[in-house]
């Protein structure tokens, strides 16, 4: 059974039940980062609320895990923000045909798109004089998006802080450039051609290009 998905506090979360949490406690304890994009379904006064899992020091409404048990920090004036009746919830378990399944996928895609385009703070990485050509181009691409990079954090998972720290440096590996670009919806293309306008010994007889962030290869 696939968990229900919704958007809470500006990010996509999967809604699980108390029973599912108990059954998968070991899985969640071994993968604590997953709880950052998970909410627990809690019933209060005959109404169902989706409460996100929070860190132990958080005072926001939500679920505070503590080993195999958890504590519930009930919303007071913000109940409507977590009331399942007010949330757009995508439930794959309602899919009876492949068309239903694809429609659920499209719903989630639109929900994520709305989150990513709801800008709180535009992120503009600083370009330094010692930046390598690769990271300079990458920083320019991110700045050109005029996006709030924090909105993309769920795509990066537990590596988000480390990956974002790379943007403060002056170099980046090809593997990291490709992996981060995929998460930021940036296409990376590598082109190999003759140097010096072809005035070289043993010139290539064609230009070779490849999309590093996908499967398409163009050798024409």
C-alpha cells in the first residue's frame, strides 16, 4: 500500500498511519531523514489531521519521535493547515486503472511545481574570481532560475546541506555537477569538437555531444 501524499508547510509529505509507523519503526529509525518528508495521521475530535514529523527542539505543530514512541504537539490556532479536509491529498490506493495512476502522478507533479515556484528567498550563489569554469557556469545557471533553493531540499534528502555548501566553493566534480543539476531541473550537455576551428592534426570528422543528465546521445 502506497502512502497518501499532500503538501504541508511548503513541502511534499507522505501521510502514514499510527499502525504503519509502528510496523516500520526500525526502517524509520535507520533512515531518520525520511521522516522529514513524512506526516502522521492523527484523529482529534472526530477529525483527521496530518501532522509532520519534527525535530526534538521544534515547537511547531507536529510529531516529535522519541525512539519507538512519539509525542504529539497539537496545533492550536493553525488546525486548518493540517486538517485533511482542507488538504489536497493524492491517494494512489484509489487508482483503479493506469489512467487513474497517471492522473495521480500529474497531481503530485503540479503540487511540487506550485511549491517550487512559491518563492520565499531567491538564492543567488556568489561567483568568485578563482571559480573553475564548471562551477561558475553552474552558479550562473542557478542564479538564472531565480529560485528558492531551499524548496528543493526534499529532492536532495540528507545530502542537502553538504551539497549546498559546495556552492560556496570554487570547484565541483563532474559527478556532483550532474547529480545536483538533475535535482534542480537543469540539463547538462557535454560537447566534444576540434580545437582551433579544426586547425589541428588528425581532426575529428564530426562533433560529438551527450546530455549528461539524461539518456539522449547525439553524435550527428
